[in-house]
């Protein structure tokens, strides 16, 4: 888990992109693994949408991240409203 400590402080969209790059996955490959679409991955990584609920949990589980990772900050929360 220490491997991901350097992601803290980055916006969620950048964390998601960096995780995918580090695991050498395409958006399509990740989408299949977490049961979503390539379009959704693209929107998350570009800050247009935010994964929530079960989806964020599937992402955490896939990468083996603890609960404290992939949290939404105040700016990103505005996308939910």
C-alpha cells in the first residue's frame, strides 16, 4: 500500500489516471475489470464525472487500496450536485 502514498493530495481524476498507467491498463481493460464502460473511465479521468458508491469500491478492490484512498474533495463534490 505504501506504493500508492504518493497519490494522496492529487485530485481524484489524476489518481485514477495514474493508477491505470502504473498498472499498464487501457481504459477498456480497466472498464472490463470493474464492470463499467470505457466512456465512464474517460469521463472520470478528465474530471467530467466522478465514480461513486459501488463503483469506487470496485476500483479500490481492484487496485488493493484501503478505504482512505480515492476520496472526493470539495471541488469534485460540486460535480455530484
